[in-house]
C-alpha cells in the first residue's frame, strides 16, 4: 500500500546526501517511522548502521517488527531493536531501533560512534528529555569528530523550523496530507462541572459504539482513569475490551495493538502511549478525553508530581490521526469546538518540567554543557537543584566536576539516586532498586505506604503477578552491579533519599519534617504513622506538605551508622516570636532534623545580637524605647535629609546602627528599655551630625533670647509661642537645606492658638488688625500695638490699673 511519505522520499534522500542533516515534517499516518529507514537502506544513502530513536518501548518493538516483516525477515537480522533489559540484534543488523537512553549511553561510551552512519530521531515532537539530550550530543560530536554522520529529525506535529535552525539551517522536507480523511465531532455544549471524566468518556464510547463501525481507540490520562472507565461500560459480547498503558506486560500490550483473530470489534482504552508510532490496524474511531498526564518537577520542593492537564492542539491532532491510519475515520472530542482555541499549541518540552538529576549527571560526564544545541535550554534553578543532589550523593565534587563514583553511577541504567544506592549496597540493595524502578505491585490493593509489604512479596513465591515478574527480572539484572556492604532495607533507602529522611513532629497528626527541610504527612491509619524516623521514597509532590506513599521506618542507630559524619552539634541562637525572647540552644542535627537538643549556656554575643535584630523586625520599631530625645533626633535627621530613617530603612539596617548597642538585652522587655539615640547617631555618622545643627537646628531663638524647640514631626518645621514674643520681627525665619519657613502657631496670653502663619510680615500687614481687635477685648492687660513691627517683644502684662 502506498503511503503519503513515499512521494517525498527521493527529496529526503537527496537532502541527506547533500547536507548530511535534514528535518522531516510528516503528519500522523504518513508512514515515516517504517518507510524512511528502509528507504535510506535500500538507496545505499548511509555508510554504516542506522540508529532510529523511539521514545516508547512498545513503539520501538512495533517499528522493528513492522520493518522486518516488510523485508520478510525476523527481528534480529537486518532489523533489530535495543532497549533497557531487552535487545534483538545480530551481526547483519543494519537498522537498529533503540529507546532514547540507549543513544546517550552509546555516545558517552564511544563519542565517535564507530560503525554508525546515521541517527534518526523519530517522534521528536514529543520533546522527551532524552531526545533533546541525544540530539544535542549527536550534533556536537558530528561537528567535532564525525562530520560524515547523518542526522535526521522526524516529527508529526512539531513546528519544525526551529529544529532546522538549530541544525545550522538543515533542509526542511514536508510530507503533506494524511492517509485517510478523519471526520471530527465536538461536544455540542460544555459538560456540567460536576461531570466526572470517566462518566463523560463512557457515554462517548457507548455513543460511538452505536453510531460507528470499526475498532475504537479512547485516550485517557492514566491507568486509574482507564480502570474506572472500563468499570462503567456495559459492553456487548462481540466487543473485545483492551487496556493499553506503559506498565502493562508486553503480551497484553501486543494484544491491544494486534487485530482480533475472530474479526470481533475492538475497544482500546489507552494512555498517550498510543499517540505515536503505532498503527492499530483495526482502529477507525478515536475518542479523545482532552486530558494528558505530565510529570512536573518543583525545584523548590525537590519533588515531582503528576498533574492532569488539557492536551495541546498538537497532541489532539496526533490522537485524531490514529483514526485515519488504515481507512477513513471518525474522531470524537470531549470538548466543544469553541474551547479548542484555548488549548496550548504544543505540549511543554520535558526538559522544562522534569527532574534534571540524570541530565546533570550526563552533562558532567560529557565534560561541559557550554554550547550544546538544546532546542530548549534546561531551567537553571532545576539544574542547580539537580547538581546539589548529585554532590550530596557523591557524584559531583564541590566544583561540580564528576567523580569516579559519579562515572560509575552514570554507567548504570538507573536514576542516579538508585545507582548510588546500588553501588553502596550488596545484592539485597538490588531488591530496593528494582522495586522503586517499577510500578507499585500493590497499587490499588492497599493504602499502606510501608515498602516492607512489597519486599515480602519479592521474597515470597513467584506467583502470577506480571508486576512482580518484571521486578524480579530487573532485580536479577541489577544484582551483579551491587558492589557495597550489607545494610538494612531502610538504610539502603536512606542512601538513595538522604533528603527525605523524616522525623515526626510533635502533635497527634502524623506530620514529619524531612531532612531536606520540607514537610510530609502520612494518610490517617497508615501503620508507619507512629514511627519517630522514616525515609520516604514516594511523595505526591505537594509543595506545602507532601503525602507519603512509600516509606520505611528507620532507627536512629541505622541513621548514625551511614550518616554519622554528617551529624554534628550546632549552636542555635534564634528569636522565639511566641516567647518574645532570644533562645540559645545546642542542637545535634542531620540536615533539618534535630536529633538532640540542650540549652547553650555560653552563646556567642554576636549571635545573640543578630537574634535580637530578628526580634526587632518581628515586633516592629515601636517595640524599642523611643524616648522623647530619640524621637526628636530621628525627626531632625529626616528633615535634614542626612540619611533615610523611615521604618523600612531602619529595619533593613538594624545590624549597622542597633546591633552595637543592644548589650545584654534578651527579651522584648529589654528591647523596650533600649534607647535608639546612640544608634541613630552612629547611622548618621558623627561628622554628618555636625551639619545637623545647621540643617535642622534643635531650637529657634526668639527676639527675647529664649530657645524654643522646633517640632519636625510633620513635613514642615514648626514652633508654638505667644504672639507678643515676636513683636518687632520683620523677616520670617527659615531653616534647613531648602530654606523652609518655620510654621508659627501664634498663641494668646492664655496659650490658645490664634493664628498659624508661614509669613509673619504678611500677617502683620493683613489679618493682624482683626486679631488685635478681638484680643484687646479679651486680654486688655497685654500689649496689642497698632504696628507690631515697631513694637518691642515682651512676655509681660501691663501692671494692674494701667
């Protein structure tokens, strides 16, 4: 059968021959996965073997089997595959389909990739972390060691222009059209908010069963939603129901993508594993839930959590294309046509949201990340968090260079945490590594988090559990790699997760503080909830308080045995907001865990002073003993503009002005007796204080020679004095750098305000006459001259009878 990709194969082969690199953009169903490698092989366009990277194990096997079938051979001859724990290749293999981590390992082991003539990155639009890293390393080695190496990036939905630009303006080849038309149906109206996804999908599936013919592929975000949707379906006997997700046994996965032998109608409930590179021959109907499950790493918490998000438009198109692979098809979308524009154009690249510990280790092994051609650069905060963890595991030294232990970790097909544990433990550590590397064998069967329940299953009879069979197979593969000493299971787990060793907090709730500083909690009724110390392997990623889903109890003796060199006594001097005082303690700590605590009778005075500064910030500046003099001095400094003495500025600079004078203070009451005056003088500087009397004098001298304190509390300096004391004054006094007039509040002989002025001469000329008229009647014994400018100042009244 001819496929759309066939029309552009000559152009693609010519582009690779001329430029040695190319980007192929072809829609779902075009046939690129199985036709392109065979076309390159048949044309003799590649000298050496062809590596094709597939992001998923099932797709890698299926692609290899399909190409081998096309050649009339079995897998392992001209066409082979290789992935973790499974490979079928031979001396005559020319095309090798590999999962992405295999390429990284091949490059790190032999950077010149001998015998490899071309690398094909299939389904690059999925933007997996390993694909981004593999392309970056391949491009660098091509420039440095292998200019003859051909690189082809293939994508179904990716905006291919940026990839072409990344590869030095590689030729961009496009295959238009898809194999068969797919009619798309949307919901006529939004679903009620209370409608569960599984109920909505079950209704759509039953609707499609009655209105269409052919096999149905329904996309759901995860295994749980698949199981719950299946439970809601009451299917006719002639419908064969299959589930398809990554943790399933290979035989069950094959059954889901293989046509029914008796011609029965097929219904496949699948995760995004079915989006790419798989042709399910008897599928002509797709039902899209509109949801995708993604792993998102939070560098702040050091945890990864799974989130369910709307699909991108690119993912929706990819899913829709599954219906048109072998015939005309129909796609039902679980959203309205109007809401489609709100979907993101593309899914986030994994490098933007993933735990980057493995990437950081590979970059350190490579030697330098500078100049690597990442389509999306790794986030700096997540990369820094990953490097900090690797240093804690001994994989990197203090300068960030890879250690011998780190090289051994990188060589293992495991997350660096588990690799470190396996290298540090004996063969029993392989049990823990295998268990943690696979899906929980008790998922859905118990709410208990204790990993001992899972380990007992591994130590028991073989049974028929596919999950346990996979774990035992992995355990057998990992046992020869264990090189360390014998420890307990909890100690092995603590070696892998030094930042997740938890100590129970005080109180009834089973809350824990983790050694990395984060919080965690057990579900109510969990049997481990009473343990003083635990080590957690699986957390739900909640950034505030993560729920513990997998853990082991740990004794303090076990902790000291493996981390004794990291447990130390520390002097702790802190302000206690509840007790409103400085507390001085000696604490024996492992990370954030306090194993023992005592009172410190001899604290460092400098530490106490710093804690007091924290207390002032907690209580506020008003907690200090602001005497009248200190308040006055602060106001004068502010007016003169010598320095910023606002609350914000003073709190920010406590260590500069308050700390040297706090003395033996320990409590809030002590702070209430602390006069800030000397500290303010230190803040201003004693040389600048000499300017203070000129710019903001403390007093103004009246014509009688009396000194009146100036009030600097408002924006303008002010004084209050009796009106008779300024008789004879013909020029209004001004002070400060801006020569502001002093605001006079003129008082009656009874000390009551009768006038406020900032221009005394104008007052004399204007409203004084009215004031004089009123005041003479009220205070006849006091002088009220017609011309106050020519009168003498006085504070005396006329003698009685005059």
